[in-house]
C-alpha cells in the first residue's frame, strides 16, 4: 500500500467516525426510570426461576417412569411394568402438548 | 470501569444494582446496534432483547471483560442469529429495503443531513458493517471482534479491509462527481 492510500484510508476512517458520532447525536436516548428497570429485572428473574423449576419437574417426570420401569423389570413384574408404562404415556402426551404450546416462539417476527 | 470491578468482587448483583447498570448501558447498546443495523426500530428491539438476555445470563459474567463489551457481544450474537435465520428463510425483501430508506427519512426529519458516507454504509451487508463499526468506532482488536462474531481474526481483518475499499471507491467517485 503506498502512503497516499494509507492517508486516504485514515481520512476515510476519521470521516466515518464523525458520521457515526453525528448519527448517535441525532438519535439521543432517554432510558426509562430506575423503577421500570428494577421491575424488569425482578420480572425476568422470577420468570427464570419459574422456568428452572419447570425444567427440574420435567426432568423428574421423565426420569421416574424410567427408574420405576427398570426396577419393575428387574424384579420380574412385567405386567406392572406395562401397566405403568401405559399410564405414563397417557399422562405424558397431554403434558408434552402443553409444554410444546407454552414454549416461546423466538421467530424472526420478534426482530421484525 | 468501577462497575465491572463491583461485579467481579461481589459476584451476584442485587436487583437494584443490576437495574442501574443496565440502565446506564442502554444508550451504548442502542447506539451500537443502530450503527450496525441502520434501522432504528430494529435496533430498539434488539437492545431490549440484549438487556433481557443479560439479566438471564448475568451469573455467567465473570468480570474478565468490560461490562459494556459483554453487552455488545450479546447484542452482536443476537443480531447475527437473527440475520442468519432470515437468510435461511430467504426473506430479505422489500420490507427490508423500505426500512433502510426509513432511516434516511427519519434522520433528515431530525435535522441531520444524510451524507454519501451514510449511504455507502447502508449499502454494506450487516456482516461487513458490523466488524467495521467494532474496529473503527469502538476500537476492538481483530481477535476480540472474531470472538464476538465467532470468526477467525483473519476473516474479520479482510472484511474490514474490503469494506473500507468499497466505501472508498464510492466516496472517491462522489468526490470526483462533485469537483
């Protein structure tokens, strides 16, 4: 790169910086009051806690039938195993549907 | 930055501390996203999304970087995800074109002249504009930008180089037109 190119690039970068500064100045920001931010943080933390508990419960809802099933199979109680598996499927499908419906759709519309 | 030290020293922040920290950085994140997206309403949405993500992930912030850099990284990744998703769904449309000119309209309505440079910046793709802003406005290194954008530093360097080239070509054309 010859010195003229370098100088031109530096000039352009300086012009760009000024342009961005002007753009910032044009769109000044006045954030909401601290109370609003505090309630946002509170609400998000509450939401996060709820989601965590839901995930823990879901984990056990899946894990318990598996553990009980293995215990029953190991004890040779295959009839009870199948009855319990059937019950868990009947209870599990509506739960799965509810869970899938409740899952937030983070599609592009959120950014549009 | 004293706030960064506070976070690393005290670990989990109280509700009021976090709220005040986010409020303090709201403008910085918004202005960064405005320069990158060249779309005011999208920048506002992405800023809010960034703040929500920051609240969710605050426990993972270890104070090894500035809080502002951490927020900028979240905003960068959120925006890149949105861009990739839109690309996948092939929906870069008239709506997007209209948005671009809406910034010009709004900027002029606010009394600021829409320069040739803003026009050139607008013509760059998001992936080109982002490293340019991070490098030449915020002063991050190529390595830091690479980490933010999940790209090798060499790729970042060439994107910045070619963006400058592109703008310079248009800029010199405009200058020669004027003279």
